[in-house]
C-alpha cells in the first residue's frame, strides 16, 4: 500500500529537457523550462520545477515561450515577452507555500482566459479544477472576493483566487479566513503579504502584467490537445467577440417565407450588465455549461455536462444549495450540512435547518431576476422553460439552433428577454 500522504507531499524530479522547440513549417518556436529555487535553509536549497502533473506520480514541466514569431493564415499568435503564468520567477512567488503543481497554475490560467474580458474594475474569480466556483465585481478587491466566495462557500474551500487588481490588507484578512491553495494578483499592498503569510501552505503569487490583462483580449495562442496515440490536434485559441452590450445581436428568427419572429422585450441596463458579465465568465468554464449572474456576481455555475437542459437543471440545483449554505453561514456560522449535523446533535435550535431551506426556496436560490448564459445554443425550448420556472429574466446564448423560433416564442411567453452572441464558447 503506497503512502498516499507522502505522494501528495513529494516534489518530483522531472526528466523533461531544459529547452523545447516546435517547428511549424519554416517557423520554429523555442521554449524554456521554468523552475524555482526552494527551501528555507541555504544549505538545503534545490531547484525544482512543478511539484507534479494532474496527479502524484505524473512528471510535469512548465515552459515559457522565449523565441519565435508565428503567423499563419493572416493570424498573428502571441509573441515572446508576454508571459503571465509561464514566466513565474522566484520574485513572483511571494510565498511558495506548498510547491506549485500543474493544477495550481492551470487554475490561474483558466481564470485569466475570462478575466482578460472583464471590465477595468475590481473583480475576483475563485477557481476549482479549472472552473470558477464564484466570480464577482466589487467596489474593492475585498468586496469582489467576499461576493465571489459567498456564491459557493463549499467549493471555494481549497480553491485558487485570482484578482485583476492588487490585494490590500482588508482583502487579505478575508482571504485568511478561508482555506485556499493559491492567491494570485498583480500586487499585494499595505500589510496584505504579512497577513497572507500567516497561512504557511498558501501559495501567494504576484503575476506581472496581470493589471494589464485586458491587453490579451485580442491575442491568440496555439492550443494543443494530445491524443492517446501520441498524436496532436492543434488549433487557434478562441477570441470573444462580445466586449460590450453594443456587441449583442438581436435574438430573432426568419423563415424561408420571410416570417420574422423576434424577442419582444429588450434588456434593461442591469440585465445588459449581467448578461455581459455572464458571457465573460463563460470564457473560463468547461462545456457544456449554463451559469447565472445577478447584480455583478455569479449565482451558480453548471459546467462539464453532456446535455444542455441537464446542465441548466444542475445549475439551478446548485443555486438552491449554495444559497442555503450562504444563509446558514451568515446566520449560524456554518454551512448547511454542518447546521443539520449540529441540529441533530442538539447544538443548534430545532427547526433551524428547515427554516434556512425554506428561505432559500422562497427566493428560488437567488435566481429571481438573474441572467443566464449558455455557451452553446439551446437545442429545444425545455432549457428556457426550466429557467423561466425559477424567475430568470434574461438569457444570452449564441443562437443558430433549428429550434430558435420556438425558443424565442418561449422567451416572449414568459416575458423574458434574450440576446444572441453569434459565437459559441465551447471549452474542453
């Protein structure tokens, strides 16, 4: 029987080369392996790369693009000198905590895929297994984190938090109340770093250029998928065309006979803002996905499912569950399942869990008046019907389904509103 605890603690040696070159026709891209000097005792310091890959026992290496200018078919790909996660140095590792592994860095990168489209105001994304558990804007880093954390307090445990603004002491104190694996931001000011360093296993990472992340909104990179047989699929990375509400497309269907069916109610200003934010978050969510946003904060995020109505139903279920967790935490200082256990043990008032559950149900998990985003079109109206039952008021989706007419008719019947993006946002 292997020592599982030891496996998770082991920082593996890797046997990948210090340099890697990829030739695409006559163009060669050169990469340099990243590693860091670790250890507090000068006599014991060693240079190591990633802790391990997705699982203990998998060697892994991080490479930074250092040379090569790739242009294919009129597309200019990102050039050297623009590193974010891939160019982390010892200086950027403000606290190593547990030595970083592959998932820690891909969590940050998945957040950056969405954050590059966010507005230039404080925002936080909490990542778990390369998907956000919560995302929010706020008037400050502290408020953005607090709202993102409240969206899914359970999943945030052990997560990676990524900010698009500097972390100050107020935000750091909130972060210190949770168990987190990673905190990444463009800067840490005031007493923030001292506060975070009280959590010895926390990885605190300062990412150069993160404060200018919107500059990456128009930059493509090479996206590789390795196959079981050793082969590769390579593609351009996607770009989000919807940068503002002005980029929304009208949700309408035109028949061959010229019949026009369109959404009757346009979105309010708040709905426009929430629809845009929901679509921005979608850029960092694994497909199939449906998610909800209300007042600049995610309500629930459904990801990685096989059918669209199914993922909508799962996201709805999560909204109720996460709202019960948040209500329980605010009233009793614990999550809902903990409240149930306390009540059973006689350590919480009788009926307290049932009361919290009723509160969550009365407000439909916080979904009333929310905006829903779907990363691909709805193939049938059943997804819209599921959203309407929960009081969702607005929908953003690519459009282009054979069922667009019946979906638009369903939106109108429910007095909802909907916009199209004209672009799918699959992420696998």
